[in-house]
């Protein structure tokens, strides 16, 4: 399963999620940001690649829909409601991501 994690600037939340979930068996992960100054800006290729798009905030979903509406017809978009209050790989962020995103992943995918 291919999952794209999206936040604002792709500097903390989505890259952390990409790393955390890349360790889960059977998952391929990527991350990108919706802001103009994102380290890895969201491109149409990201969206075509992803089976699930996980946004950190509802505002990210709205930006994706405005910018890429037709390209998102196939997409399942999930919002985790994770505010931009964390640093890259911060332990509290790791716990929050695993708790909130884990429920959207297929059963049996979590590592033992």
C-alpha cells in the first residue's frame, strides 16, 4: 500500500510520518507539503502514486482540493488533525501519529 503524508512545509509532521510508517511491513511511504515554500512540494505525481493521502490538518485537504481537484477523484484522503506543534521525530509526535494513523491502515500491518 502506498501512502502519501501531507503537511504544510514538509519539515516535521509529514516527514516524521513517512519515516515511522516506512518501517511497517507492506507499506510504501512518501511525504510532501502544500505550502509554496515546502521542502518537498506536493506534485500531481505524488497524488497519482498514492493509494491513501493522509493530511495533518483540514486546511491541507482544502489546499489539495483547490489545487488538484480532478487528480484527487481516485484518492482516499484521511485527516489526522495533528497541529503544527511538534519538531521532526519528536517522541510525542511519534506517539500521536501511530495512534491516529494506525487506525486507517489495513489490519495486521503493524510491526510485531
